[in-house]
C-alpha cells in the first residue's frame, strides 16, 4: 500500500515538473498612465522677463521651446523670458499632470497692432506697460466668451504647497470679459483679491476671479463710475462665509493681523500700485518686509515691500479669517 502511494506521489511530481517546463506564462501588458494635460495660454513681448501665475508651484520642467528661455529664480519660482516672436510652449510636470504654458510672443515693434485694440485697453496698456502683451492678445471671440474656466487644478497646486494663489485680473482666461461696464482686466482688482482670500482660507475651488466677479455683480457690489464697493469687502465677505475686521492705518494693527495668519486687503490710492484706485492683498512678512499679491502686476507680486511705504498709500484695510 505504501509503495503504491509513493509511486502515485512521484508520478504527480513528474507531471507537475514537466508541465512547469512546457507551460508558457502570459505576462500582463503594462498599461501606461495617461497624464491629464492642462493648457495655460498667455501673451508676451520679446524681451519680457516675468513670472507666470501657477509656475511657482511646479517642480519639474519637462521641455522648452527655443523661442523662450525658462529661468529658475528659486526652488519654487520660474520666469519665462521671451526671446523671439512667434508661438512657444513650455511643458511642466506637477502632481502627475502635464501643464502646458502656451505663449504668443509679439515683436517689440507692435505699435500698429496695439493701436487697433479697443480704446479702453489701449489706455490700460499705456498706463501699465506690463500689461501690453495682454492688450495685444485681445480678440472679439475672447471678449464674447461666456463659459467659466475651470482652474481647480491650479488652485489644488497652490493649496498643496500652502501658497496664497497668484491671481491676476488681466489673466487671458477672464481679463477680456466684462465686470460691471468695463473689462475685468481694468476694473476687476476687488473680486480678484477676494478670490485669493476666499480660495486660500476656505480651500475651495469654486470662486476663481471670474466667478467671484460675476457673484459680486449679481449681488450689486459694483458701483458705476467707481468700481467695487466697500460693502463687498464687509457685507459681501460675510455672505461668503468669511469673518473680517477693519484695521486702523498703522503698522501695529497690520502686524498683529499678519501674525494671526490673517489675509489683509488694502485699498490704495495713487502711488506704486495704481494711477487711480486699486485693491492689493497683503499675505505676510519676509525679512521684515511685506509680501503682497498685486492682481495688476506680476512684478509687484514678486517683490518685497517696505511696510511704511505701503501704509503711506493706504485708504482702508480689511483683515480676513475663518
């Protein structure tokens, strides 16, 4: 009996051994993950050297184009330097997603094209030379666009690295659209500042600058001939679920608000930031100086500012928290 059992076991082992030599193992085919691609379109002029909004949180440059140079300013900041007129695409990888910054680069000698743009935008470009590429990028199609851009992917990137967003009122995704009775680029500083406040504090993605401007308009916070009404920053903030405090015009109250991790919207008079009236956002201090987000200037938003100099231009300050 034992001999028969032993023979059966040996036979089974032989069968298994033989089959393992002859059986082909089918390897599973590796499936490549399709990275989602987002495109950010903007305009530039040959010689421009400016940081662009979401690039501050992008960690890896994948490829570049000969028409533009990518300059690394710090571990989290890049500038795109326009070298040659034409189209150029810079591709970045972040969070397993692809971001393509597509630039339309204009020649320096662009006065003919500039002169046929809408009169309000020509005046805007002459007042603030930094925005001239935006003016040159105007088309009727962009002005008549009605959809709301989804920039939740960009907001997610800022929030991942605990950064207050860099939003600009002259961003081509909404700057040509209307706010009140003017272009968002010209009169949208208030909603753009509040969009940065709301997004950072609530960590929600539903109120980009255009969405915030539309909401402010619907709520009656745009005042014809003036712009965004003060009530937007108090009553409007409460409706948005934010708490606020009106600050006295001195360094002590501003410093206390920033130490408490509050964001401060300042209405400034003509000076470093505006030729008329404007809202800027103060987000903190670095090396004893103010860190701001100026929705009308990438350059101003990447400089450190003397506190006394900024306070001298203040008309009203609001601090925000949850």
